């Protein structure tokens, strides 16, 4: 094995962006959208605004759980960045367990099927070690 680092640019290929074959391929793929939903099965949850049990529960859809503690929700109402929330992922359980979280992002849905509907994609950061037990 040589001690010289390899130059990554020596494997680059020049692209002729004006090549009619490439232009035809680009036109065919222009309308495609990537869908990064993965295999997670969305499910209904209860969401309470604030970290108190007396807050009214609203339904939301848990769309993704990330390894770093982030949760992605779909709602029909917006939330403000920094808002504290409690979520209950299993409302039907005898002893529901509320997870405390904070809103880190909220945006309108951008998929074609979201047009004309009140769809908000909300990212939460769960406070994993802080759970509220009833």
C-alpha cells in the first residue's frame, strides 16, 4: 500500500450537459419527487400543549421517530418553535405514559396531496429522561 493519499478528483468524469441524450433523461425525471418515508408505520397519538396533565388533548399523527430523540408529527394546527408539549403514544393503555418534548420546527406540508389542506409537519425534541407518569 502506497503512503501517498489518492487524489479524489482523478476519477471525475466530464459531463456534457448539452448532450441531447442527457437532456432527454433530465426532462423525464424533472417531475419526480423523492419520498423518504421509510418503513415506520404512522400512528395516532394524543398531544397536549404544555407540560401539565390538565391541558386539552388533541390528536396528531406520529410520522417518524429518530434515534437522536426527535419525533416528527403531522397535525392540522401549527405550533410555535420552543413550545413545550406532552405526547402520549399509547392513549389506550391503562396507565398512559406522557413524553415531554419541545417544538424545534413547524412548517406547512409540501407534498402535492397537502395542497388545499391544513397540514403541518412538526419536529419535536423529546426529553427522554423526563417522563410524566399519571
